[in-house]
């Protein structure tokens, strides 16, 4: 197979082979218009089980409510990233507007998921975070930017950046997604004041 052969493959066929993830399109009613990728099968789903159904039809209410703020931001035209747990699987989700109406409103959003579940048996780093660092980690897992974290916690941007750097060091991780995974695994995102 050559690059020219790949260019002629239908997009849906290519996306159906997306390893460890999926590409999904939701309309304003949170109804699946499109779903493809091998990551769906990892949590017992398929395109046929999703397309035409709403997220409310497919997932438990508390799971949907936990991601609603992120989906709403995507419909407002923002690009968002958040962590979603389904059973034992942990997914990094990026979402953003797909189509815009003439008045500037978004009519659909695209969600790209990637399974970031840590393999079983992998040793976790020794983690001792201060209460403030745990709160910063929680807000990172909820998809907040450093500016938003600063506004919520009444901290200067430099202070937030210092907290993030120290969290990365203490957890032995390399990026915000890994902080979010840790915070989710610790149950820090289970509180209702998102």
C-alpha cells in the first residue's frame, strides 16, 4: 500500500481503524451523528449502538452530567479537553465545534477520544500533594486552564504555573493529561462543585 492508496480510502474506513480511540460527532441534542474507531469496542460500544441515540440513552446520568460543562463549551465554539472514565478505561477527550451556522452558532461538535488507561501492574509514583495542589490537579482534570484555575482559586498566573510544575514533579508525570488521569483515579473529580 502506498500513500496514494491511503488517500483514496474513504474517511469512514480510515477512522474505523483508529487504534485506542474514536471520533464522534454530536448534534445539539447530544445525539450521535457519527462514531468510528476501535476504542469503542474497548468499552463494549459500536457505531451501530451509538449513531442515532443520545448520550443520555447510552451512558449513566451521572457520567453524562460530569461531561456536560465541557460539551456546552464546545457548542459555544471553544476547544476543550477532559478526562472520561468508562468502567476501568480512562479516555482523554478533545472536543470542538464542527459546523457553524450563519449566525456563528455551532450545530455539531466533534469529539476525539484516546484510551490512556495505564497498564495494570505499573507502579504509581509516591504522591504527596498539598491540599492546594490537589485542588489545582482537580481543576486541571475538570478541563480548566491556568487562567481559569487562578480565577477560581484567586491565585496569580505565576503561582498557578508553579503549582502545576510542582504537581508534575511530585507525580513524576510529563503533562496535564497525566495530572488529570491521576486526579480522576484519586476521585478528586467526584465532587459536585465543578
